[in-house]
């Protein structure tokens, strides 16, 4: 009787349907055909059945993807050196980091891992810092995939300590230190951050006073707030430190000294033979941390430590034997800017490596969601949790973002390499702002995504053996070091405002901001009432529409915040106005970075040589773009850029694209080409049949 009642109810619905206007029915039919994985509404057996939606989702047309070809595109030209890293650690299982390890054991293991990589595997990252930065960052990504602590320790040794010698020193420093830094004989630290000063480097209080009598600099920590803090390699292994301090010269003026601004100095901190702490240097251990406990962070205090005058890293400023200061740059601010400009490699590496962490996390979560089955239609087999719309909503846009970040950070690495080769001033400024923005945006997104991945794997995501805890804890600090993310986004906003001002004064714009010059008037014009209502799939998946939408939002935000700053500065002054508009400025910076990311993704799709891979990348790119537009749909609705019907179409298409990406999700994560021993999580193994057996064995069952 129940079935008969349902049939009669359905018949009654069909008989009553003519009361709906024909135009409305056609619109529903057309939208259903374009936006539903199930085809037109009239073909559905039960449009309200969520179970049928789930069962049919897997039957949507699947793009043919050659995983090996897509992997070749993703791993790029440095696949061989990354594979060399993986092969070395696979051949040395005793060097692989165990699940449970004490702080001290982890520190010693990381040291052995790095020494082995350099001396046994003959992988020399330091030479690539100079010769081919893109290859260095590829090695860093692979090493960080093996153990994030190892990746950071390598970065401290070669990018920070070694990089400061190369980038801030001159030939005499390269000749003396390069080979010994390269072979790990001269292990070192990068001593910039102080207990009281982190992001505000110009405010650091450590001083280096020149003594003309002995031809030495005297390094002093004047108070507790000036103690160098969180210094990697300091607690155990470091023998030298690049110490950032205010260079003070004796003069005959009223103050008695002359502050020449922040400079870097090579300061020995331990005896090369005995490894004992040198006189005047006090080293303390920063102790157990939330994560990255394989890195020996320490605190340094200096009490009248004397170093030769030649230990000043003198690329941007030098002191002669008679105490005279010379520099090619006329002011403290210009010297400081040039010094920090040479150290952006750390931000480039963090953005690139953070996306490497995101690749691991999405791989584990997606493979498990394909494996794990839960619930289903009555008297039928359970379905995979990835077939639930809510699960796709969590993971598929994240997978799309991982691909988007890959191409954006790869672009940043290439620009950085070009900058190091050409030293072009415009390129220096462009890389500085882009590295700040991408580092902030990617690391923040990855940090949030790690928690989502853990939740997506339920209780098994909470097991230490499945790695989400260690990944989340180790990565969390990425949001802070090499520049706090909030501070870095403000640097992006400052640069945008500078470019905006120059646009109206007729100045030239850096390449990254070209759209502000070329199309600002278009983006700031009143939205077209016709295009604001276009809702067809072809239009919404058109990269021109997507990029225009991103850029329109950025241009509106830029124009409005410039007006607000001008208004508030009259009463509050410059600092007060900036603080009043700070949230607006951060949103502006994030919007611009999203525009840059999308632009690079679109270019990657266009230039992809393999048709199957190109189709897959286009699908993923569309999901990335439309998901971002939908997440900020209120902004577009408030200015009538998107009409209500178009907003609904964007949402439906985003859901549909998530269904489609789900169908090739396995191929997409497999294309990251991360070996099982690198993934290490048993629920994330490539062979699903082995997942539970490996899982139970690892926990001792």
C-alpha cells in the first residue's frame, strides 16, 4: 500500500506540474542538465533521495588521466634529485624517523640524517643555493617530506646561516666559509630574532661596537629583552652564528657613538675542536616545543664577545681600519631594506615546502576516504565516505588548492632564481612582496587544512601513526617564522597601495600588479547588468570570467581602503588610520594573492602539453576559482557583480565540479608521486588492501 501511495503521489505531482510556467520548467531543465551529475531533473527516479545522489555520483563522466604523465608534469625538471633523496632514505631505514622519539634523540637523528645526506648520498644543497635555487628548493621539499625537522635544520644550515654568508658577505667570506659550510664542518645559526623583538627587526637591541684600538667588534646583549631567542642549531650543534646587531661607531658627537643600523656579523659560539661554548657566549636550550623537536632551538646572550673586523658581513656597509664607515647605500633604511631583500629565500622556501606538507595531508585523507566505507542504502553495500557530498565539500576544494599552490609557488621559485641571477631592482621588489604574500597565504591555508584532514579521517586520523598530529604540530610554526603572517600580509598591502598611487601618477608597475594598470578602470566600472546574470556553465568555467572576478574584488578593495586611509589619517594620523583599516588591508592582500595564484594556475593549464592532464588541470582549476568566488559571494552580491540566480548557479556548479574531481581524486593525489615510506601513514598507502594490516602491525596488534 505504501508503494501504491507513493506512485499515486508521484502521478498527482505530474498531473499538477502544468501550473508551473513553461519558461520556469525550461530553466530548471537547462540548469539541471548543466549543473547536476545526474542529468535533467525529469530523469531522476527520486530527486529528493540523497542516497541516489551518492550512488550516481560515481557514474558521472570521468576524465581519462594518465597518472604517470600528470606526475611528470607535477614533479617537473628536478624529479631526479628528489628521487635521489627518497632513494637514500629508503636505503637507510635506520635514518627514518620513528613514530615515538624523545627530543634529544630526535635532534641527534636529524643531525645524522643531514650529515648522511651531504656526505654519503653526496647531495650538496649549498651549491644549489648559488647555482640553481629552484633545485635547492626541490631538495628542501623532498627532505621536508621525509622529516619536517630535517627540512628546517637543512634550511637553517644552508639557506639561513649559509645564505647570510653568501648574500650579505663578500669574496673573503665565501673563500673562507663556503666549503666548510657545504660539508657540514661549519655548522651555524641565524641569530636575528630576540626575546623582545621578532618581526620588528629594526628594533633589535643587540649591539656591535667597533673598537679601533684592537680592530675588533664587541658584541653585547644589553638586557634580557635582547637575548637571541628561538635560534635553530644553537642549543646543540651550531659552531657559528650570523648575529644581527646595531653597528655602533665611536664619534666625537654629543652622544659619543654613531648608530649605523642593523648589520650581520659572523660570531663563533663554540670551539671547533672541543665544541665547548666560547668565553662570553651564554647558550641556553629553548626546550621542548609544540613541534619540530628535531631542531635544537636555543637562546644566545653575548657578554663583550670580541670578533675581528673582517667578521662583519660587509656587502652593504663596511668599516675601515681607522673606523670610517662606507656604503653604496646612503641611508640606514635603504641598507636595511637591501639586507632583508637578500634574505627572502627563507620565505620562498617556506611557501614551497608548506605546499609539500599539504600534498602529504591531502594524499592521506583522500586515500583513506576512498578506502573507508560507512552506511549506505538499505540492504546494499556500504559506500565510501568520499561519496558523501559533505566529504567532497571538505576535501575536493582543498585538493584543487594544493594544485593551485603548486604552480604559484613554482612560479615564485622561478622568479626568485631570476632575481638572484639578474639583480634587477624591479624584480627584487616584486619577489619581496610576492614571497611575503604567498608564504602567508599558503602556510595559513595549510595549517587550517591539516585539522580538516585529521577530522575527515575520524578516529583513525587521531592515531599518531597516521601522522596528522605530527604534521600539524611541525607545520604550525610556518605561520610565524620568516615573518609573522599578519605582518607579511601588511607588506603586500603596502606595496599594493604604492602601486595604486603610482598608477595615478603615471609611474610604471611591477609585473605582478600589471592588471591594476591595464584594467583598473574596467574593474572599477559599474558591473554590467547583463553579464552579472549570465549563468551558463561555459561562462562560469571561462578563465576570463574567473580572473576578472578575482581582480574586480581586489581592485574594489584597493580603491576603498585607499579612500578610507586618506579619510582617517586626517584625524588619527598615519599609524592610527592604518590600524583602523587593518582588517580591510589584510583582506585586500589575501584577495590579491588569490588573483596571482589563479593567474598562474590558468597559465599552467594552457601550457600543459598532454591533453588528458590538461583536461584534469582545467577541471581542478575551475573548482579552485569557483569555490573561492562562492566563499566570498557576499562581496560580489553587495556590489551587484553577481545576480542572485548567478550566485545559485555558481554554488551548484561548484558542487558538481567537486563530484567530478572526486572521480579522479585518486589519480590526482597519485600524481604527487610520494612513496609510501615518505607518506608513512598506513591509512594513506597506495595499496588499499595493505592499509589495515600495516596499521594494526604498526600499533603492535
